């Protein structure tokens, strides 16, 4: 028995929607069907909450649990997150506060797939990072995947990017999936082997530093993806062109121009920094947050030495990309053309005494075309207009292209909304012990006592 499970998550409740992921899953399903070798192909890309996806996967596994499964192909396109030594497939209902019930854990899926004891396991994951990446987990995804191969006989794992990177897409198709599809369409032989696919994708992404795919192979390299006659592949190309799912192949000149357009001059970066500051100052905050807190945007140098060490060490590990940051007068700052640019602080000051004060820190570090957007939040103490951090929390980051500015602003908005939710959830828990009836009784007694006072 040969089984294929294809998942595409394109809509999210709190994360950025990924419309290309629906096209990804549909395109992969079509190419899988062309092999004519699978006994069942299950696709999930309409109802994509975690429970719905897991129910479908479990249904397939239970159906074939007592069968001889020679091959199991699993494909996922959507947001992904690697944190705390676990990879999570983020579903439409993803909520960071309910991570285990709103995601698919890679380790759990592996255990489920192992019950089928497939002779060959293929996993293709095109996961656009949600960005909640922990700064200390640099380059750990590949080690994790190699460890997770234990328990499978033969396998091919293909992940679209490293743990600290995003996987990119246009509005039609994710680039990694497009390369996967093209590796099949452009194969010179009718028989396509998995080694042909991984070699083609590796060549496609050679020299692209900000998206480096991961391949884990534990097989003879002779395993076949399928046999698809060239005539059938030509028909597929016509079909996807009509569906407008896959953009046309770019010429070398077009690729050079496209890549060049992603680079920023010093003047561009200065303008982008100013645009971020303006965006923050004009941002419309959550209504409840606005009612409970006064919100102020300030810029100043980041002077937490512990934070310096974490960020500088991380940037040094990315030595293939020239990021612009330096420590100056014991403070950390971005540098552009010799000028320094301060860290953004969103000070969230309480309007009521029972609340706490908070701060959200945003520290963008630019290269010629990428930005590392470090961020954290923590409670603070404000006295005489001076504020002190009440403890150091972990840095998180987004690693993404600087352009277009709108995408960067959307990511900043996502950070603010997520932290705002965390703050409100915390304060909600802190104020749950308030008993309205007791308050009313207390006021009633005071009033009765006051009535007895002769004036």
C-alpha cells in the first residue's frame, strides 16, 4: 500500500494568512496523482484547525494500520515553528497560549506514522516561519531532524529552510514547493527518483543565503518518486498555467533584476527606520489595552549587557550576512552609514493602581536586504518618569526581507497584538479574584455606617 497525506494551511486566526499554501497543496496533489501509484491520497486544505487536520490524519492511519504500507508521503505547507527542541506545524486556530492543542507536533506525527511501519517515509515541509523563534536555538533544526529519523527504515526528509529562517512565497506559490514541482517537471527521464528531486532543489537554492533547505536522507538514493511520461508532464504544465498556480519560469536577467530590487541603499534603510517609528507612533492599539493603559513610544540605546551578549552572539553566527549593529558606550545600537539608530520602546503605563506597567522592546538590525527584528516584553517599574526592567526575559526574533515595507509593518503589528494579548491575559488572571458581591456588601456597610453619623 502507498499512502499520501497532503496538508495546506492558508488562513490563520492571529497569524498572517498564506494564500499560496492552498495552491501549494493543490499543485502537489496533482503531481502525486500523476504517478498513479498511490492507493490513497488524502488532502486537507479547507477546514484546517488542528483538531480537523489530526482527525483526518488519524483516520488514514487507522484505516491502514493492519496493512503492509510500502510508502508514506507526507506534505505540509503553512506556518511552522521550531522551539524548545520541537517542530510545530501551525494550524488555522494557532494560539501561542494553547500551543499543544492548536498545532501538530512533529514528534507526535512521527510516532503516529511509525505505527504504519512504512518501508519508505517521505516528508516534505514548506513551512513559512511564524517568527516566534528563540534566539538560542540557532541551527538546531537539522540536528533535530536527524535525531527524529530513528524508527523509520528508509526516509527522505525535505524542509524548506533552517530554524532561524523564513520560507518565502509570492501570492501564487511558495518558492520551495515550486522548486519541488519543477524538479519533477524538468527531469530528463520518465523515472524520477528522490535523489533527482533533492539535487534539483539544492541547486535551485544555491547562493541564496536567507533560505537554505534541509535534506535528511536515510535510503539507497535509488528510490523512485514515480514514473511520469514527458507528455503527461507537458499536460500538467498547461493545466497549472491555466490555473495560474505557478508563475512562469524567470530568465537569468529577470532573476538578477528581481534579486537586485530586494537590496536597500543606506538612504532606503534610513527611510525605513523612520517609517517604523512613524508606524509605531500612529498605531491603533487594542481597545481594552488603550482603556487600561497609557501607551508611549520612545527610542533610546539598549543598555542591558545580558541582552547585548545574546544578540551579538547570534549576529556573529550569521557571519554570511553583514548585519549592522555595534556596542557603543556600553549600549547596543543599529548602524547605518556611520549613524546609530536606537531601540524602540513601547511603554505601557497603567491607568489604575491594581495594574502593572509593561514595556515592549523592538530592536531592528539591518543588512542590505534583510532585517533581524528582535523583540521582547517584560513588566517594568516607573518612578519619577524613570523606568527599570523587573527582570530579563528571553529575546525572540523575526528574520525576514526588509522589502516590502508593508510586510515588515504587518509583522510589527503581529508582535504588538500578540504581546498585548499576553498582557491582557495576565491582568485578567490577576483580577479574577475580585468578587463583585463582596464589593457591594462592603460599600453597603460603609453607607449604613455613614448614615449613623450625626451631622
